[in-house]
């Protein structure tokens, strides 16, 4: 069984070829095998027995029994294979509902000695409570299609078990948006130190427009007291117009307040940003630079990325539908092996846009060369 990102296609092909020679069955799964065009392409890899499409972990024991008995695994939901005529058999598994039933990850064979410190990833829910950002491929991935939360007790028990079993007190919550379920978020804040004394943790949050996001000044002070040392959030742009085009569901003044409150509480803040969204002009990039210039003291790291268009996202679908109607923006080609969609945006080639990008890069650099606060240092490179 191989779990893979799409970028490792060539390696997967080679493994399948070797296994075919040796008569060994291969099942491949991973986070993006729920997009029909990707499935259609991958399922035909020579030597592949079946593709795991969707969340199948609770069914895995019975799938493996069928496989070992020489049966047809595509009779299990979520197992897909190419038939003798090249037809595709099987269907995508629906999102897993009983996520409290999934066993805790077993790290007993993990080579801890190869790492400078012990950090364990924990996920409290699948999907994102907002789920609307047009560019986001997390919410078109296998586990991201709908939002489902574990129960707070189940998550706190997992943290306690890792703390006891592996002497780990640093955790990274890998949820797309840890405050999707505000009850869960507040339960972690109130319960983490009880189950893992001295614990430190980091997470990503969405500073949305809901009446209660769980990110008030007092919430953030409580989060810091419970061991939160870094929060990452999607700023994406310093232009409200672009943020609205992205359907990000955030307001710049709320993000500004969040950054000031989190920083005052002692939490290191990281922002992600996107450059080159359709409709972006030099003025929008200047607005992004200006936002960073005004928040140098309260942002510790910026991750600035050129827009990537991923197959299956709302952005990809609408750019394909509106082909020729997004001024200067066009889809050039789509690769179903990797789900990467090549695009062009003429505005990026203008000298005014380039100048604005230089200003933005300078602002990003000014932030990223700063020393990290000591509390967040242990997590450098993690998120
Ligand atoms: S808030 Fe984050 S995870 Fe949720 S849809 Fe937007 S980008 Fe994706």
C-alpha cells in the first residue's frame, strides 16, 4: 500500500512495474484521488491493483482480506481499478462520518533519534468549516470535501496517549482551520495542559466573519496560556477587493486585530499570501506590501506563493467556464497526472506589476529575516 502525493507519479509507476514482475499487488491512495480526471489517469498505471479513492481507512482490514483471498477489491466502496477493456470499475468512497472511530496513529516504529525534537501531528477534524475559498484544493481533496469534527474528549485522549507513550509534549494541529468547531478549539485551550503538562502547540486558523470565531483577545490569551506558540492564517492579499474575489470570507481589519491580539498574547503569527490572482493589479500588490509594512511588528513569518491553479477547485472550474472572460487570465493546459493547471495572466508581465512585486518582496523579506521568538523556534519549518 502506497500513500502518495501526485508529484510522485513516476516513482509510483516504477514501483508498480517492479511489483507486477514479482506478482505483488499494489494499492495506491493519497489526498487527491477523488477528482474524476485524476482517477481516470492514475487507475490505468500498469501493475496497479487498485486505487483507494476517498476515505477507506476503517474498511482497510476487510479490503485486505478480499485482496489476500484473491477476490475483487472493487466491490468495496472506494476501491477503483481498470477492467480488461480499460473500463473503470468501482466508486469513490463517501466522506467518513465516524471519525472518532479511527484508531490513533501508532508512532512506535518512528525513528525519533533522526529528528532534533519530538513533534506529533494531530488532526481534530476533516475539511474546513468555511470551505469556500476559490483557489483552495484542500477542500477538494479526499479528506477535505466536507467538514467533520472529532469530539473534544477523543482528541484530548489522543494527546494524553502520545504524551504518555512517546514522551511528546509538542504538537502540530494539522487541521485546515482549527477554529472550524469553536467548541473543539476552546476545549483544546482549556484541556491541553491538563492532559499534557508543559505542552506547546501550533495550528492554522481562519479569521472569518462569524459572530464568534473563538479568536477574541481573551481567547488568544487563553490559547497562549495553554501552550499555543504559533498561529498561521491566510491573509492571501492586503487588498480587500482581491480577498472578496477569492471568497476568503475575511476582513482586513479583523485580521489586523487578530495579529495584534495574538502577538500581544505572545503567539508568533505566520501569514500565507498569494500573488497573481485573476483580477489582481499593481495597486492590489501595493496594498499587500502596505499591509505588511504596517504589521512588521506583529507578523513573524510570511509565506508568499505565486497562484497555483489546481484541477477541481472552484477557481479552475470557473476559469474554464468563463474562458476568455477573465481579463488577461487564461488556462493554457491541465495535467490530470498531477492536477496542475498551467495558466497565464498578462497583468503579471507589466512593469507596474513587477515594481509592485519588488515592493512586496522587500516587505516580506523585512519580516522573514527577523529572528523568531524563542517559543516558536522549536517549530521552525513545521508550519
Ligand atoms: S479557510 Fe483555508 S482551508 Fe478553508 S477553504 Fe479557505 S483556504 Fe481552504
